[in-house]
C-alpha cells in the first residue's frame, strides 16, 4: 500500500470515528430535554441555548465530514467541516477550563487532534 492510499484509509477511519461521536453527542445535545442533559453534564442547565447550538453544530459537522467527500458533491466541504469541528473543540476546551471542568479537556484535545488530522489530510486530497 502506497503512502496516499494508506493516508486516505486513515483519514476515512478518523472521519468515521469523529462522525459517529459527533452524531451521538450532538444528537443528544440537540434533541434531549435540558434537564435530562443536566443530569449527565453540569453545564447544559446553565446554557440551554448554547447546548442546542453546539448539538446542531456537531450533527452538521458529522454530516459534513462524510457526505460531501463520499458523494463527490462539493468535496471541499469535508475539510471545512473538519476545520469547524477544530474550532468547536478549541471553544469547548476553553469553556471547560473556564468552568474548572479539567477532566473533560483531554477528550476535547483528542477530538481536536482527530479533526485537525482530517482537515490537514483532506485539504489537499479532496477525494484521494
């Protein structure tokens, strides 16, 4: 397997893992009652609109990681979605640091790194 084929494989794996995680987490934030979310996480009760905004953003980001490249329709949206998810994780990490919820920040950094890898890899390879 040559380098580009291997890179393409790992980019699809990373995008698939991110898409599944963001669909689950974002779908939950976008659709579950705030009081139910607040029982699992501390912050949704304090910021219900922000919770919904990030939930919808995460679902759209998950779709954007897979659908454009898989269909060949506007494949430049895939690295753009990955860049937007990097921004989401930078904001999330800062938010959790501000709230002194430091135990969550490592997960933010892992998601950020995966999204950055997809953004970097897909920026020049759109359909490789």
